[in-house]
């Protein structure tokens, strides 16, 4: 499982297999650090890229799986989640929460569970692509599976 993949991506591949996910992690020839780069590399709409963004919600990590077609509104997200404040996590906070670097954060394969919300805009796409633990790896999924994999809460994030 995941032979030839970077260590972080092998961890993601193992988590996906353990969860019974249908998709497998694959390595791209070029970086997919941004939603636009990933969409270009995969030949899909940018909205079908499930961006993994880490925020701090009342100083606790919050993984937001959002459509690449728009930005997260932290104030609106705080209101919808009943939190005082939601802010973007620093690079150090992202790595501490996920074990992965910005630009390659997968929805699974973290050292410990991270509270997750899944952008309802992702329901518009039958096939989604999420990061596989590095900026060069991705895996296919769909909205229902992404919610299940992450034990996420569907929320409109903008």
C-alpha cells in the first residue's frame, strides 16, 4: 500500500485503506500546492478541489475542507459553529495539528483526530480531489465519503 510514495502520503494511504475509502493516493508530476495548480494537473474544475485549510477556532485546530472555487469567511464560520473567533492557523500550528505541511494537508492521516467541517459547496461535484499529505499527492473521493472519512460536519463556509 502506497509503495513509492513519500512517508506522509503512505500514512494517508493507510488511513484511507483502514477507513474503506475507494480512492488511492497518487503522485502528480508537478506541485498541487494550490487549488488552481491541482485543477490544472488533474484536468478538473477548480471547485472540485477539496482544499484542506487549518484554522484555529477558539485556539483549537479546525480543519476546513473547502471548495477551491471560493474562500472561507472566518467570521461567518465562527458564527455558524458558535465560536468566539476563527483565524487562520500558522504554519507551525498546521504541522502540530496534522503532521503535514501547508499545501499538502490531507483530510486524514493526522497524529490525532482534528475537528473538521466540510464545505457544502463540494456537494456540487461528483468527484473531488483532496491532498494526499504532500503538495505532490492527491486522492479522489466524493462529498459523502469525505464527510465520513473526516467525521466532518457539513457547513457552508462562505
